[in-house]
C-alpha cells in the first residue's frame, strides 16, 4: 500500500503534457501546473489564434499570460526526485505504443505480462494472479503478450476458434464445425498444430542437410579454383621459358599462347566462382528459411502458427550440384607439351600444328555437376520424391478432397466450396498447392473409369468449358489420359497413343531445368509410357482430372 501511495504522489507532480516529472514548474491562472517549456511550446502553436487555452480545462486567456516559476512546486519536485523515484524508472512498467497493454487496467495501463488464449485478453502481473490462483483459470493457455488475440475469435459466432478445417484449410470455432463446415474434415487446432509441427521439423532437417551438402560443395569448388589457377600459372611459366629459346619468329606465337591460356583460365575460374557464389547465396537463403521455420516452430499460439504456416512456402529448388566431382585432368599441362613440340618441330608448327595449341587450351573444362541422367530404377526415382497436396481453392465443385488433400473423388452433386478465382469451373480438375522445379518424382493411384495425370503452368485458364481450361488441350499443360483400356498422351490438343499396358499407378518424373517430363507405369518394374523433351518457361503444378462418374478417385501416393 505504501508503494501505491508514493506512485500517486509522483503522478500528482507530473506534467499533463509530457507526462514526466515537472521541470521548472509554472502555474496557469486557472490553477493547473505544467513544465515551463511544455506550456510555452503549446501556446506558441496557438499564437495565431490570439486566445491561449489551458490544455486540461480549455479555459482561454487573452492576452497570453506571463508565467513565472512556481518555487514551491519546484522544491517539492526536487524532494520527490531525491527519493529515487525517477520517471524513467517508474514508467518501465507502463505500456508504450509498441507494447501490449493490460486489458484490465484503468487509466494509464501497464504492460501485459501474459496473454490468455481462452479469455481472450492480456494481463499485467497484478491482474494475472487469478490465473495462477483460481482453479478454473489455471487450465487456461497463457502465452507471451500478443496483439493478435482478436484474430483467434470467429467473426461470425464471436467464439474462440479452437478447431481447424482441413477441407478449407482455415481455423474455425466449434459452431462453425457443425454449421458451415458440417461434413468437412475437421480436427482440433492443437492436433493440426502437432501434425504441422512434425512436417516443419522434417523440413528443417532437410534444409540442414542441404546446407551441409552445399557447404561441402563450396569447399570443393574452392579447391578447384586453386587447382585451375596453379595449373594455369605453371603452364604460362613453362610456355614463356620455352618461347625464350625460340627465335624472334616465334615471339608473336608466344604472346598468342599466353593470351589464350589466360582467357580460358579466366572463363573457367569465372564459371567455378559463379557456381560457388550461387551456392553461397543458397546457403544463406536456406539458413534464413531455417531461422523462419525455427521461429515459427516456437510459436505458442496454435492459430498464429497455422495462420503463418501456409505463407512460408518451401524453399525453391536449386541446381543439383551435390556430389561435384573433380576430374583427373591436367588442365593446361597439354599446352606445355604442345609448345615443346613447337620448339622441336618449328616448321611443322608454323604450317599446320599451331591449331594443336589452341585446341589444348579450349579443351580445359571443369566438371561442375554430376550427370543428369534419368534414373532407371524406382529406388533411383524415389531419391527425388516430392510429397504433393491438392489446393482446395482450385478444385472443381464436383470433386471432394480428402486424406489431407492428397485424394480427389468425383461426387454426384456439388460441394460447398467458397468462391475463388483459382477454381476450375468447367472441368472436374484440381491443381497441387506446391510448385515444381528442379528434379521431382511423384506417383498417382487412380480408381474407377479413368483420370488425367497432368502438369500445368499456374496461368492456365480456370473459368468456363473451353479447351484452354482442359488439361492437355492447350500449350500450358501436359496430360496422360488413363482409362481401363489404354493410355493417351495429350498436349496442345494433339493426342499421341501410348505404348505399354494400362496402369492404375502412374509415376511422373520431372527434370524442369532439362525440360524432361516422363510418365511411367509403376509395378514391380518401371515401364516408360511417354517422355516429353521441351523447354519449361514457368514453374509447374501437378494436376488431376477425374472422370465424372460417382466415386471415381485419384490420389497422390505417400512415398517412403
């Protein structure tokens, strides 16, 4: 109680304008006290109005009052300062513009110590005590102070959103789960958070492994640069020694060799350093992404976690430089040998063998990446497997998504999806949520009368029933049309028959940078159905089209 009394005394001697202890206190004719500089600055702004007012009671004065220092107040303020209650020391417990304020405090509000996700409200240490003492409140979920508590409240039912709709990928309250989202795949927010947390940790492990791989590659490239430079320097030195023994006739040739070696050295070193720089940038990006995921993984508020999770798109694929090999080349040593031959066979070199020197220089080539050959076994393809999910915002209303949005089923009536510009309206199609670049592999299992297994650019048309919207019948998508009798490949409205037996399980291999798209029949062996060699100008998205027959299905398989 004594402490509260001292605090009240301090506020009594605070300036209403700056809220700090009075400095050179003065008193206006109406009886209110201010810092001399504060009230002068206030009245300076009013000089054009001819009337000067008190900031508290709004009483006006004309002419402007002449104010003198209130010596009694000044003495009292100084005595108060001597007690050690400085304004800055006392103000630290009060909420500033950037702080979360206590929702219970009246008047000047203190900083919130915790936010309650159940109430939902924020509390200072004093008003938080009931949550530690009252049995019903002890069960509430307390988190670090948050300004986003209102985002946890359902705008329709004014209830805390403790549920998550997997069908529509959004947080909902319990009333929503039995109303607008009835029949949808719903779980508790905590359960969804647990699942997403597990996915997040898996992503972090993948990123950390990629960081280690890229750091290893950078080290290898550094050694490669050193080896190229040493070889080039030695070649230049040996060449100059040989050419000094030649007559003036060869001096011009000596200069040519030096220039070619240096030029090729510069090109090769530039290539190596360019890839080295890209890998270092990728390492930095991966570390930044890992930091974002780490920060998100520590978020205590389930709804904030789920709200921010989709915005953290997976890091973009990079050049597959893992396993960079150093070829056992001697780099420029062949140039030295060629120059020695010039010295021994001067006449032949001048007539026709000079090309040997140039050829030896230009053949220097540092191997920067392993072979990009397409795998030949399923185990080889699984090295590039990607987990793919369907985007509910693109699904035609006659399709029902399930199994965490990996499976699409043809229905007999329209589903209650919300309106969205990305939704296909003319054909029973759906696109993946994930964009596909680099080298990727996935498998689709279909059941029923038939389905299309496709890839598409994101800018494919969505509205209407024109062929511009149908997978395979435009220049923005490629599709394998599968049914029980046969398979057909379709691109840009041109169909091509597919050899090989019909298959209910289709493997799709994509090497985006190489422009390779291959479809395989998956069984005990991998049977190639069709391969495309082209140039992809945009990221691709996996797509499914389900024949409109009740309970036809297609599903992205989980690959181990």
